[in-house]
């Protein structure tokens, strides 16, 4: 009989305790709610997020390392390195006619990005891949817009920042070795534009060990006024030439032959200075894309001065999220 | 026209709607039935709308969520939108289902709830029929919903549904007993079966409410709340639809409007049970403050109806609060709670109350001497 | 459909739920039929695509049998047809709630083949992320077990906390579920800056939150009555079926590979092996399985605290030998790790090429679910769900 009543008492007490907890949640709901109204507000995505891919076409050397590394074989690359195919998408010494990823297969494992010798393929911020048909899941990174605008901005901005950091490093080095100072400085303004355009050495991942070898190849050394020139130059190199000579359907590789491009760029970019990137002629479709990165990279180039910035960015996204949660 | 009796809303409506009198004589009663029937249906639907919204928000806030936010300010129109969506959905009847029963089941469940509303007094005069056996009527009619649910479980031709229906049958049959004991206790105190009389008996200061009438009345009160949760198949007694065990129990196969009729019936029944708790123990439509209760006219009616709705929604909230806190109990534990806890406790409380009424007839604590006859 | 069943008859037997004889005595004049219930593969509480075929008599489960294989995706064959590193993302998808532990188990096996030295810094990161992931996994177990008993709200609290784990892990490796972070030779990337502060904030929060979940769920009277003395597993039965992890420990057997055969750097940390307390019910029942998990969260927090204190501030995160494509020498290795579900073992045989010759995975959930009939036969239908939930199975691992 004693246990009977004790049991009733214990159960009732625990029920009251539990209801006290839910009551506290109910009355403090405003403070404690952790969900957000998704389409209207979006959670902050950390910089390492592995979303859909982003390809820096102009740096691709068509080495197939990414497609070999893919555990599910979802990357399809076509093109040539001997110049027999002239596609409109120029990599570094290679023309690409296709760089497709089947997102119906992709498992977002990041294994494709790690072996890339030129670090030209990255995983972006875009995660929302909804489609009603299976073949829509196949995206050609050369032509399709798999990433949204924000994603594009993020990647481009990030790249500008990283580029800038790399440039800074090099500049300091270059300054130390005063040797070729005079000659280089003369060319600096021109070169910087071209160089940043080429999107030298972005290590999108902090993780990816810096590759000094690959870096050295690039004509990066003289990058003096990188800061000003960068914004203008940032947009894809293929779009720049296109804007320039609208008539040319297949523009020559900017990276491979540095001569023609820097000149054009210098005329346009050096004189009127950085802020004017969109001035070029009305361009084909790619023109639009070119505009956005320009404005964006300007913004991001500013905070980019600080060397630590890159790392800070990663961590700064965290606290706000944490606050929201707690 | 039969002679009118006091408090019967049905005849007042006739006065309010003179055009009814112009109709042929033989249409009077059907038209009256139709008009009076509309009132409970409207109330049930409105209560269903508000109740579903409330349930969603209460559960969301307890679960650190926002709940519906899209339609209307703070998602207030979400339930309406869902109702419209449900109406537009395809009406699916499983091929192997018992078709007539399948169609009839939600109607039977709804009718059960509808009939409950007839005996609920929202005010002295706002009651469809003040039956002189109101409590018996409620106890009897409350079981009709079960018939609908058993029909649904059987007709679905689904093993989960059948199990759910069987659980429901067993549960309701079991909990009729504690509910009956609680009702009898109230009748002992009030001395009347009529719902209006029961409320009128509690008029006056809130100490006059039945829950304060004798020292064991709160036991009956809690027993009635628990038993009503079981009758309503609300958590922790939601065994008939236990979604982690029986998928959705008896309404697994229901969709669209038929499902929403079950849903509305459930919320209507929840409201009736909440209102019943208020009526039986907490002074019904009286606020417990004599000054407010004695106001006449439209304002008085509003206060009294508001008081009842306020109390009912407070208990509605309690039901939700319990649901979103507690785990579900098991079938055998449900019987244990019924037969070994609620029935003995209720029974003892009933006996004590009966003796109390014999020794100290009248107003309970009121008759202990310190405030005699304040309520009357 | 079998309409005529004797509900009343079975109820008399519900009184003693412990070890019900399946030969139920029926009144001679009532015709009864057994009802064959296919629970799953689409059922709210089979935790995925498990199917349980239960022969029931009213509410009683006379016999039940788990049917697995609906999620089979040839993990072992896939792992054998790619390079060693390419198999890591596949291991994520075994026990997808504890992908870090899977990565770790696989990588330890590869490293054993390679006989490669892991940088100390990488070892600390491994323990850090694995224990974080263990907290996340146990939170799911605790939350969904509450859901199985019908308590919905604790589930949300558990998920809120798990979400914090996922946020931290996402910041470290870019994904929330399939991390592909631990690699042969270390971890894929260095920790981002400031993450250690976030982890210490989280574990402080977690301790408080767990107490709340315990008050709301674990020590709730109804919950105790639902779970205590239900599905009692004796140590003998557990060992016979190969049950490991919290399920085995709940029976009182002190077996935790982190202590028994310390791998990685687990020998450097102080923590207890949690066993069933028997505070309520009997040791080895559903409630004790539940309490072991909640206590293991606390032990993981302890380990995390020590890691945060002892961790070097920086260092190599990936051994040079495995940074690129590699070929382990001929041979075979078996390593087992203590995953949140139990002993997760990987056997890898190498023929000297850059692809494994054979990969075999010993998945704990597979063994854990096999004990279900031994525990659930003779209980009630509601208990079957509880027992299944208390075993904390993950179908990705069972079916592989």
C-alpha cells in the first residue's frame, strides 16, 4: 500500500517537474526559439561549406585529377591541351569544351578539390539543388549557372581577398629584392591588372597547403598596385576579352600569352583607374556576370588588407550563429 | 407550437426570427432544427479553428519553434488555409475498405460531438435544450464518437486502424467508469441533473464553486481531468492514434475532408470537455465575483459567455501543455490507472462527499459558519 | 484481415509482461486468430527502413523478426573498387549519425596497413571531432527514444543541442552529416580559428541542457514506467548475439574499446565506462540503455575538456606519407573502434596496389538489431517500439 501511494506521488511530482520545464520554455519562447523563417532569413553558411562546385576556368590545365579522384565518377571533362579544339572556354594552355558534374551522383566529398594542382575547382556555398528532372542535375560548370548570385559573389570576393593576400606577400618579397625594381614598377600597373584577372593563386581553402611551386610560375612577382587594380581585373578573363573585342568569338587565352591582354587592360584599366570596370562595351551574356564580381571584389578587397582576414572570416561567421542558437 | 419552457434557446430563436412563423406550420420544426443546428456547428468549427492554431503555437513555443508564420499575422490564417487545402484534396477510399462505413464513420464521430454541444450552457438562457437529465445525456452521448471511431478502424481494412479502434473502444469503455463516478459526485453536491441548475448552484463568490465544496472535491476534479483526457484520447492517453506505434491509428487511411472532420470533432470534443470541467467544478459561466455576475443585459451575457470560454480555453491549454510534455502510457498502464487509481480515489471521494452532504448539507465550506448563504 | 480476435482474453495476460509464454491459453469457445503485422519499412518508429514482421495476438507480440536489407548499397564492394581515400566518403554513410567514428575506424585500419605515424596534433583533432560527434549521435538516440515513447518535446531540445554540434562540425569540415574529414594519416584540414572556444561554450551548454532533458524525460514517471523492466537483456544474451556499445554496457558488462584496447590517443584521457545503473528497473532494460547514453554524453564532455586543455596549438594535420595517392604493402589489418552504437570494425586486406583487395565492415547496429526477437517476443506492441528505439539502430549501418 505504501509503494502504491509513493508511486503515485513520484509520478505526479515528475509530471509537475516536466510541465514546469515546458512552461518555462513556453513563457520564454521569444528568447529561446532557435528556428528561423527559412526562405526569408537564411542561416549563415560557414566558409568551408561544401556546396556545388565553382570552377575557375582560366586556371584549369585539364589534368583530369579531379575526375580521377571522384569516388562516384560524376565529373565529365572534355577538351584538349594541344590546341586542336578551340572552345570558347580557355584554361591554362588548354581549351575546355565541357566540364560537367552530375549532381545526381555527387556526394559533396571535396575529394575533387584537394588534388587540383592549380586549385581551380572549389566547393561553393550553394546547396539548394532542386530539380524536377534527372538530366537537370547535370551541370556544365563552364556554361551553366549552378551557383546563385550570392554564391558567386562569395567565391569571387573570397578569391579576391586571397589573391590580395598572396600579392601582398609577394610584393614584400619583391621589394626586399630591389634588383628589378625600376623595370618592374613600370610594368606593374599593367601587369597587375592582368594578373589579378588571371586569378592567381587563390587558396580557397585554408586547408589546402599553399603551393609555392604553382605560385612561382605565375607572373605574379611584380604585382605592386594590386590593391587598386584588382577590383577592375577580377572578372573572369574570358569575359574581359569578350567585352573588349565583341567581334571575336573565341578570344585568345589571356593567361597563356600575356602580351596582348595586359595592353588592352592597361589602356582601359590603368588610366581611368580601378573603379571603372563595367565601362566596357555592352557585352554578351557574360558581361552581366562580369559586372557583379567587379562591385563585389571592390568591397571585399578593402577588408582584405589584413592578413588575418582570411581566417577571421571563417571564425566570425560562427559566433553569430552560436548566439542565435543559445 | 409546443409550450415554451424557460431557458430553451430553441424557442427564443423563433421569436428572433419572425419569418419562421410565416412558413407553413409543418415546416416550423424542421426549420427550427436547422437553425439551431447551425449554432453548434459554427461553434465547433470556430473552436476547431482556434484550437488547432492554439495547439500549433503552444507546441511550437514549448519546442523552441515558431510554428506557422506565413499566412496572416503570426500565421493566424494557417488553419483556415489548411482547411481549404483539405477540402480540395482528392477523396481517397481504399479499394478494400468497407465503403459505406468508411464514409459514415467521420459523420458519426462528428455527430457525437455535435450532440454534446446541445447540453452545454453558455449562459443561463444560451443553451440549446436545458434537459433535466443533462449530465446523463452527456455521459450517454459522449460515447457516440467512439462508435464513429470504431467504424473508421474497422472500415479502413487496415491492421493499424483496427488496432487503434480496438484500443479506443477499450479505453473509452474503461474510462466511462471514473467519469461516471465524478459526474455522480457532482450530482450529489448539486442535487440536480440539469446543467443550468448545476451552474446556478455555484453562483456567488468563487468559494461557492463545487471544487471548494468539500475537502475531497479537488480529487474528483483531478480525476475528472485525467479521465476526460483519456476519453478524448489526448496525450498521454493517445493510444488509439499513437503515431509511433500505430502509424496514425484509426485514421491512418483517412485523408482530405474526411480526415479534417475527425480533426474538428476532436477539437470540438476537447472544447466540450474543457467547458464541462468549468461547468462542473469551476462555476461554469459565472466569474466567481458576484458583482460581475449580477450584471444584466447584453453586457452581462457577454461577461458570462466570456467567462465560460475563458475557463474552457484555459483547460484547452492545459490539455495541450500536458500533451507536449508527457510520454504516452501503455495500454495496461492505462487500465491500471483507470481501475486501480482513478476508480478507487473517485469512489472514496464520492462516498466522502455523500457523507459530507448528509452532515453539512448546503454550501460546503460556506455552511461551516463563516459566510452562510452568501451565494444565494 | 482477421476480424475476430479476443481482445479481452489477451488483456488478462498483460498483467505480467516480463517473460510471457508464447503459448497463450485461450478460452475454448472464442475463436482467435493471430495477426501478422508488417511494421515497416515505412513506419514512424522503425528508425529508417527496417521492417519488423510481428505476429501479434491483440496487443501482444508473440513473435517478431527484423527484416533488413532495404538500404543495402554495397559499401564493401564500392570500397574495394576505388582508392583507399575514395572509400572514406562511403564510410560516412554507414552510421550516418556518427560519421566521424566511421572515418576514424576505417582510417585506423588503413594506417595499420601502412604503419604510418600520425601527427599528434591530428590525433587530438580526431578525438575532438569524434567525441563531439558521439554527443550528437547520443542526442539523437535520446531524443528519438523519447519520440518512441510519445514524448515529442525532449526530441526538440536534443536536436537543438545536436544542431550546435553539427554547426561546429560543419565549420570544421564543411558538411553536417557526411564529413569525410578524418583521412588515412590524419585529418583533411586544420581546425578553423576560434573553433575551440565554440566547443567549450557548447560543452558548458550541453551539461545544463542534458540535465533539463533528464528532468523532462529520463526521470519522468510515465517514461520510467514505459521503459523500466521492459526488454531486459542479460549479459549472456547480449554477448551471445554480439551486442556491443551502450546496449552491452547497460547490462553491466564493462566493455569499452576506448579503455579496453585504446586506439588513437584515448589512453591519455580520464573517463568512466558507463554501465546500467539499475536506479530504476533492472539492469539491462530499456531505461538503463537510455541512461547509459545520457551518461556517455557526460563522459564525452569530460574527454572534450581534457582534449581542449591538452591540445597543442598547432601542428601537422596530415602525415606526409598519405597526403597523395599511396600503396600500402601487402597484408591485412583489422581495427575496431568504439562507435556510439558499439564496436565498429574494419578489416582491410591489401594486395599492394592502390586499391584495397578486401574491405569488411563489422557494423554494431547489425548485431544490435539481431537481438530484437530475444527481447521483444512476448511483450506488447507498444513495448516492441520501445525496445527497438532503445537499441538505437541505424539502418545505414545495418544494411551497409
